[in-house]
C-alpha cells in the first residue's frame, strides 16, 4: 500500500517534470543522516521517491527521527493540523501530512497528505489569481497536462460550475503507472485572490468505495 501511495504522489508531484526532496534524520546520539530524492520525468521521479522512502524506513527502524520531531513528546494528532496561506485545509483524523521541499513550496504546493487506511492521498496547491489572465484556459491546460501522464490514460471532460459565487472546474483521470492503475479527481477553484488546485487519488479498484470521503475532504477547503 505504501509503495502505491508513493508512486501516486510522485505522479501528482511530477506533472511539472521533476522532483527534488531531502529529509534529514537524527538519533538520540546526535548522529545525522539525510535521505534524498532527485529524479526527472514520469519514471525517474517515482523511482527516486521510492528509494528515498526505503532510506527513511530503514533509518526510522534504527531509531532515527526527523529534525523537527522530539522523540520524547507525543505526536500531534492529524486532526489538529492546519495549513493556512489565505487558503486552508484541515486534515481529518487518519490523514498524515507529508513533507514538502522548498522548491515545491515556492511553486505553490501547500499540503500533501496520505491516509494509509483509505489507501488515498490529497494534494493542495495555489497560484495567484493575478498571474492567470484566463481561468478557463488555465483549467483546460491542466486537464491537458493530465492526459500525457502514465499509460492507458483517460481523462474526463472538464465541468465548469458556480459554487458559492466561485467558479469550479472539475475533471478526473484514470491511468496506469508502474503496473498500478490509479484514479484521480481534480478540482480547480477560482477564488477571491488565489486559484486553488486540489487533487485526490487512490488505486482504481478502491476509488469508488472511498469517493464520498474524498469529496468531503475536497469540500472542506476554506478561505477560498
């Protein structure tokens, strides 16, 4: 299950082309190690993230922990985590926030979370509304980009709706990556000052069963 989530995350993160990630860990003796991921394209990026995950798992099993973690303190419940930069998303219990690189943050990524029980992931990013001259064209360009990822790729038609005074563009995708079939649901929201892009995904056979929970997650975005 973890491998599937990693590959799916790599796909979402690499629609733009590449991934670069670095995570430092330490143990109670003060020893430091760094697990890195660097790769390009639909194949190189997933492989890099899988290798990084293997590195993190190996050292966590040896008692290492992230630099921003205190091994003597209890973990913060996922339900208490909020990320706010004008737009915010509160992750329900069961969802765990994953680290973003500085490059991803500077590109507009706000949050990436996974739920191992549901075998699902969510990603939220934003772009300044002032930087986009035509919302419809922007949404369609993202839809088109999704058509070029993976194999046996099918992307649904773009649906435009007005919800609460804001324009919502929605579409979905089904594709195969590393012999695993995925389904994605995308929503692009034209907010007051930012355009919000939220993506949820899971393995194809699991997607319909958890779709109501994913819809609730998407609809919980605030501050649009």
